[in-house]
C-alpha cells in the first residue's frame, strides 16, 4: 500500500511540472520580447482569398493566408507572409506552438532592427494599407 501512496505523489508532481512548463513564456501582449527574441501570438485563418493581417489586438494578431491547412502549407505561408511584412527571411521565423491549430506562436530570431513595438507598428501599418 505504501507504493500506491508514493505513486500518487509522483503523478501529482508530474502534473504540476506540465503546468509550470506551459507558463514558462509570460504572455503580456500579442507581441512581446523574451531572451532577445520576439514572439507573436497569432490567430490564423488558412485558405483565405488573400493574405492579410486582419487584427492587431492586445491578446492576438489575426492573419489570413491563401495557403490551405494541409501538410503544413498554411504554416509555411504564414512564416513567408509575416517575413515579407517585417523584412525577414523565412528561416528567421520559427513556429513554436500550434502547428495543427488556428492559435499559433511565432518566434522571430533576435535582430537589432526589430523590437516588439516596431513589429506591432509594422503589422498595424500593413493592416491599414
């Protein structure tokens, strides 16, 4: 019986570790900096008529892409589209989370030219064209 009690404690501890890992990246807004990199929280709409930034809100950036949601095509389309807007190469943009979800987290490799605020401004400017 002692083993059962020990296993329950281990199971609870393992569950707590998973919750802590989810909370590792502190999201204070839709675009933020951590460890020199810039993160963008996206709400994606694949298979759209045109590529567009549909919203730059406090909690997410809306993006529509023409690429279909098949075999990662939409994810590649998002990386390419965001890279074009920000003047980055696709290799400088990594999909950290959400490869099979509408909710995604992109990481932009650290550059001296970009800050979270300049990224926000460029996305808003593109949206208003």
